[in-house]
C-alpha cells in the first residue's frame, strides 16, 4: 500500500460527480506529519527523493528521506537543547534555503509552533510579531536588512531571544549549521499519551496574514492541516508518485505550504526548490527545463513574464500539468501559454485560512478567469448580506459550512488571541471569507473581489478584478488597482490607479504640460479599451498614473490605502 492510501483510500474517480460524492480523508487520532510521513518514508523507502534544492549561484542539494530525517532529527535535538518544546513559537525567515524543510519537520516533531515569515519585514513588522507572540527563537537567512530590522525590533521591545543564521555566523547571530550538525542524528517519537506526544488538534503552524486592510491576523493550524493538502496536491496540482513539483513561492507565505511540502510528500512527489535573490524569467525557465520539472504552479504575473521571454528557447517537454493562483487569470495569458506549451492553466481559490477550496480539476474544461468549482473537502456557498443563499449569476460572499469546534481538516479554527475577529467571521455555522464571487449557470465560480473592495456606482455593483483584468490587456498597463471614489451623482465612480509601462511614459525631456497632455490622451485610450472589452459602465471615469502602487510586504495591493489617500485629498479640497 502506498503511503497516501493510508489517508485517502480512494484516489481514482470516474467523474467530478464521483469525486464529489466519494472523496474522503481518513483522519488518524494521533497524526504527526513528521513522524507519520517523513519518518515512514525514511524507514520504508529511505532512498526516495524528497527535495531537490538549487540556487542562482550554481549550488545544488538533493535530499532523500533518509538524509532528510537525519538532518531534521539533528535540528530537533538542537531546538530541544535550547528549551523549545510543545507550543513554543519559532520564527522561520529562510527565503528559499533548504533549511526551511529540515527545520519545519523538526519543529513538528517537537510539537512546537512554526511561524514562517518573509525576509522583507521592516522593523515595525518584526515589532508587531514580537509583541503578539512570545517567540523563543528566530532562524534566518543572512539578509543584512532583515538582521538589522530584527536587532532594532529587539531593542525597541526589550525582548531577548535566540538568533540563528543558516548562512554561517553573523555578528549577533549564532551558526545554526555548526550547532545543529553537532547534535545526535536520531530523535525518537514520544510514546503515545505522554506529555511530549502531539495531538491532532494541537497547533503546529501559524501565519500572520499580510494585512491588506489592517494589522496582520494570526492564523493557526493544527496537526491535521497537512492531510487536507492531499486534496490540493493530488487533484489540483496533479502531483503524482515520483513527479518533480515546483511551486513558485517564498517559504514565508502560506502558498509554500500549499505547494512545497505537505501534499507533495503525501503524494510521493519530490519538491523542487529554486532559491534566488532576484526573479529572472529566463533563469527560472532554464531551471525548469534543466531539472525536468513535471508539475508547475505560479501566479499569473510569473507566467506573463515568462511569456514575454522566448519560450521556444527552452525545453518544456517534461511539463505535464500547470496551475495558477493568486489573482484571476487573464485570458490572453491562458491562450499564449496553451499555444506555446500545449498545457491548460488551471486556476484555484483558497485563503491563508484554508487549503484549496475551489479549483479547476481534471474533469473540468478551464474557463480563463474562473476559479473552477468547489472541492469536496468543503461545503462552499454564496451568501447575501442578510444570510440567505444566492441564486445563479448573483454576487455574494463565499462562505464555508463548518463547526468551529471541529472544522474540516485544513480550515483554520480561529484567529489567535482575537475572539472578536473570530466571532465576526465565523457564526451561524458558517465561516465567512469576506471574498465575493458569482456562480454561472454551469456551476463555475468567478471571483469578484474582497467585500470591502466592492464599488457601488449608479446602482451597479462592480468588483475590482474584472476591471483590472480588462486594463491588463492594454499594453500601457504594467500594474493597476481599481477602487471607488465618492461622487455626488453616482454614489461612487470607478478609479484606476495605473503604473504605466516604460514605453508609454512621457519622454524624459517632456515639459509638465506635455506630460499632462500625454497622459490625457492615454487616459482616453485606456477608457475606450475597457469599454470595448467589458460592459461600458465598468470603465474607469478617473485615471491616475503613479510610479508604484502601495503594497503589503507579501506584494498584495493595498486598495484600502489608495481609498484613504483619496478620501484625505477630497477632504482637503472640500476645506
């Protein structure tokens, strides 16, 4: 019996209806991913590949499960020697370093709470996290700005914690490689029922959301979370036994958990990790071709950048399946990728609070821009503000039927230390995502936007993503954000904040008057373009060109900040 069959007894389905009716996950009463998956492979298939790690300097590391267990057991013994045990929080700021995988496995064995974080945190971001959680340790890649920001945050908060570097000793940071390498190479599993043994509903992982509309929320997951990623990996990413999978995601984000460890190893698929300092489309394509990646997932932006390169110059014959998530997919990108590779990009939807919950699975013909249909792991509906369920074609909030005391595997159980926020999103037997969508006559879901981002203009309800998708088809638009601005007649009018491509910016020698006229003409051109590709009432009546858009540290556009700045500007003009 393959390992995955212990937890998912049926893996083949004749149709979407068969999948929805009969897919299930068996949940053991003492599951621990590190012991039950990593150690199982190490005992039964020690030479099975687990991780192929490369960087942009030519270094390469291949770990089979025997070596993965050895290194993770040494890390577990080191963490334990520093007093880290069940429930203790450790921050992992590791970019794409291979140490992320060994450290995560080690912390799960201990029952500690791993807190992945981005290396792009500023001092205020570190301060916020230190004040919210009682961290025992920070394990980091050597990034001068990150390490300086951590030191500043510790000085500001007065906290004292262990600081470890995985890239050799740095002033104020100990050498993790040397210290862990000196530890015993075996970490036995605690006996069931002992205080050290983990229990399924104890917490193992915590993410801070990126905070597009406020301070980051703390989202925590229990030890059943990895099992839910069988659904993500097997039936959306199409990971298979022995197939090398690559998801483009920094280890600091939840997308890494979706595509770079849990579901992949449960499916028997080795993980490909490319650790680079600066994204380069040609370099990424070279790595995909060189290492014969079989299944691939990236946000639409990555596909757009790769398409702009000469795809014909790379051998993508090893690719069998490609997925996309993070934002709605532009049909042009879908068509170009299909034309060049013969592969259909399959979109999906989920939140940091969940695993993939809506997807274009193998039984569906993808419709570019649609998230697909609900996965059987969750009962997904669309709900009106007063609590009734929506009809087909009607925009409503995406909600998940779930009991907070025993939600389905993979769904978070509440925001840590914030009962008010939890109660505001989880009530009446439903988890309210705050995301809006509509369902077409065939049951496909189409993302509209966050509920807070919805624009109400002249009686119409307009979501930002459809208009942004239309804008992105115009060659002048590098990045854009759609928001609503107050209007005395229409209530709100649609505003586009646009970062123009270099080719469409005014010449450097242009006078202010010439630049203004250039942008007036470009505005009319863009407005006419939007009217031609979507309903005319959705065109942006206000267009502003900027050098950059406000974003969170995870790269998500902060529409709330654009709205605030517009409100302040309107108030000043009124005065």
